[in-house]
C-alpha cells in the first residue's frame, strides 16, 4: 500500500535559494555588492517596507532586464543582505539589516542615508 505525505517537495526554484550568513562575508564582498547603484536602490526600497511584503516582481521601475534584476537579488543574497522565500508564484524579500549591522556596523546606515 502506497503512503502519501502531506509535505510537498520544494520546487527546483526554491531549492536553489541559498542564504549566506553575514558572518561569512568579507568587507570587500559587502562593498562590492553595495557598490552597484541598482543594488543600493533595492536595499533602500526594502528598508522602507515591512519584512516579506515586497516581491521581486514589484521592482518594475528599475532600468534593467528581469534576468539582470535576478542577478542583483542573487548578489545581495550571497553577501547576507537579503533573505528570500517563495510564496506561491511570488518570491518575497526581507532585508537582513540586523544581521548585516552586527557584522558591518554603520555601513547600511551610510547606504540608506545616501541620496
């Protein structure tokens, strides 16, 4: 007799999400990630909204292709600045400000204050 599990397997898309601890990131890696104006804009926009309320698909006003935007999200995730989770067809984002501030005190404040 076959048994069925109530737990659904993760999609390939969700399995590909890896999140780096800010403790594993070098200062140079953090500066490289934040050196790009598109990534700084993503960080600023996420800092202005509650966690898990902004989906990747809502960043339509950025002047880059969807594939390039995906790359920028990946870079931010790989330096411990961003956490993502899939909710249905949407990928939601959370700025990992506290974790990043613990590792690099004051760095995000400078980025967020920049106009």
